[in-house]
C-alpha cells in the first residue's frame, strides 16, 4: 500500500493543494494526516473541507486542532500561536468545529502507529533526538510509527541490536526499511516547514516495497502570506513561510 503522509498543514491551503497534486502524480492508495490541520494559517475551513473530500484519508488531531476547540490548554503556546488559535476558534464553521472535536489523538492504520507528537505523548511531545525516540520505541509496540509536530522531515531507526540513530530525510531520497528494524518517520510540515527549505514537505510511505520518500513541493507562498496578513493574523506567521523557519 502506498500512503501519502501529511502533517502540520496549519491551514495553509496553497501548500496542501500543491502537495495533493504532487501526491496524485506519485500515486497513492491512502492519505494519513498526522495532525495540526489548523492553526497559524488563514484557511482552516477550506483545508478541513479539502481533507474531508479525500475518501481514503485517516486523520488524527494535533495540539493546535485540539486547542482550537478547547481540548488543549494554550498556556504554553507562544503569543503568535495563541493569537492564531483564538482567531481560528472564531472563524471555524460549526461542522468543522465538531469534526475537530471528534478527532482522536492517535491511531493505527495498516499496522502503522499514527501520532502527532510521540508514542509517549501523542499530542505534545517533540521527538527531536535519539533519547526521545528511544522513549517512544519503549512506550509502544510498532514496527513503523509516523509522527509530526517538529515540522522536520526526519527518521529514527532502531536496529535489531537496539541501537537508535536519527537523521534528516533529504528531498527525493528513498529510505529502505530493513527487516527486523523499527522506525519513527516524520514527513515534515506541509504548511509551515522549519528546516530552512520553504517548500512544502510530505512523504510517500510504501508498506509493500518498504520505502519512505520525502518530497518537497513548491507552492504559492505569497498567496498564503497575503491571506494571513488580510486576516489580521500576526505578521511573523506570514514572514516565516518565505524562509522556512
Ligand atoms: Zn505543527
């Protein structure tokens, strides 16, 4: 099965459409969305609508999705993020509010564990180093865990010896999943990349061929920025899209 893995779309419709177009060109049987569908960007309703039109999509919620419907405390959000959550909560249509309220914080699909943060804390933990990855490998049983939240396309591998190593996933380079090893894979962020490359990021995970490939996709960044400014959202949320930080 070929899966288009999308995370951290953050209400960026231009980036989502570019990624879905590229995913269709690559070919997929299913879409997994690892949370943070909304927050930061100016198109929460349109993005949710687009994802709900995707019949093969399995979606879980991230901290921003839950915060937008009062299921997650924004005390530790930075000011711009908290402001964007208040704005999102104010504009979300009622069916979409109900939709976000109904999202689970983790899921399983085709034997793969889906979380936004980690296997330890599916909503809010950042898996940014080997120590955090080790904790997740110990916390749950999975061969492959797909996660988001850090906005960085990365892979952590636990070899049969127990040794855990992590690294970045470069654009277009296939990672081969070795038998007996376990994996935590992050597709990067569709709507707000933070690795210095402003292009949208997603992954094609092939469970049959046992490969994972990250793809970076150009999109209409200026259009997304214009909408953020027109909505009155904090200026830095528009600025950062141009630099991928
Ligand atoms: Zn996010």
